[in-house]
C-alpha cells in the first residue's frame, strides 16, 4: 500500500488534534473532511487542501478512501459506522462510541462480522507513562483505585443534554474508567449515585456530579468521582494504591501528563509531553497498511469500557 487516502468526519477540537497529527505523516493524504458547520468545514478543508462535504455519509459515498476518522458528537454515531462497514472501510472513532449502549453494541456486532480494522480514541493507552505504570504494578497488584474527572461544563450546546451527549460519565469520565480497566483489571460490580441538575428546556440535563464505586475481578476496590461545576479543570486522572506504593497519573492537557510513584524509597516524578493522539493515529494507520499490530483500543474492547460508563451513567437502564 502506498500513500493512504484519509477522510475525517467532524472538524471540531478533537478532530483538529487528529488532523494535525495526520498532517505530519509522510505517507498520508487527508483528501476530504465533512462537517455541517460550514465555516468550520471550509477553513479546515482549506488548511489541508481537502475537499469539503456537509455530510459524512456523502463523503464516504463520493471518495475512494483507505480509512476514515469519525470525530462527531455522541448522538451522531451509528449511521456513519454502518456505512463504513458496508463499504469495508477501516475506521477510527473518537470516544464515546455513542450516547447510549444499544447503538455501540449494534456497531460492535457489525464490526465483528466484518473483521474490519478499527480503533477507538482512548488515547491514554498510548501514553509512555501508562505503559510504565502498568509495568510498575505488574508484580504488585493494585488494591485500591480512586479516579476523578473534576472540571467545568464544555460550552457546546449538545453537551448538557443527556439525550445527546450521554452524560459526563459517558462523554468524559469514560477515559478514567478505561484506565481503571487497563491498570487494575475488569470490573465485576458497579454502583453509582448522581447529583441531578434542574432542566429548563424540557431536555434531561447532565447531572452536576456523580460518584461510582467499583469492585474488580482481582478483588481490588475503587471509586471514581465526576463533577462539571468548576470554573476550570481541577483534576483528571487516577490514584492507585498497592502493597508498599502509591501511583498517581494525571492529565492536564492531551500533551501534558504526569506520573508520581511513592514507595519506601521516596517519590519518583516524571512528566511527559508525548502526543498520544499522534501515537494512536500512527498505530491505526500501520494496522490498516498491514505494517503493524499495535492498536490498543479496538472497537470490541472499547465497548467494554463504554458499557461500564453507560451502567454508571444510568444504573437503572435495562439496555445494558
């Protein structure tokens, strides 16, 4: 396979991170972008010398692509992925997989039947610090995990509507839950409580805060707290306690992470400016081209994290 022809559906913040990374790869051509927000799509298309579409389905129908990126709001998932599977088109999808569980589970079945290369944007899995953290706990299993996503409310209008975004646990804290699975193991029991918000327009609002308790298959326990009421981001990350150590991993921004490990010998601190979005994009492209096998969050595995987030966001929902 020569140069890879790539399309991107969505031109918002996270799409910009992916497109910036893709533009640095010398074997990639971003040939088309799609977004219903015309001025944004026009600007991004011009920046990458790409064709512009208002609709992602039209993009896939009109272009000869090697892979496509879906960087769309949670409620927009489903038809895009179905179209990609029909066309046997490998796709990278930004988390969350959908605003609900049913949509994601349906796509997972289609992907499994097609054996199509996929990747999901749980970018922490490609962090060098996460790899180091997993190595540090390999012979001393974690006993306790505490995680948090304490932040403000994103300004996009769909985010505060639970029926569109899914909620904070699905749209943001899913990263923390994925990291908990990766470092501590699978979750066998989950309980959640929420602080409700008052709706003003007939739409169910995203809760103001939540607390989730976890029990892991290993016997470890944990809790994850979320809030969207702060003026700025306060804390995003996890803390892991094991026999003789405390490990803390925090994210200040996508390219700003810190790992602190405290043992009897003192505290070791390491900061990373690695771009994990570029790393996950490169791994997926290599898989599509048949040059590598380092996709760390394929769709089927990401569905397990999404299921946890959905259970935590709506504990009484019988659709999971």
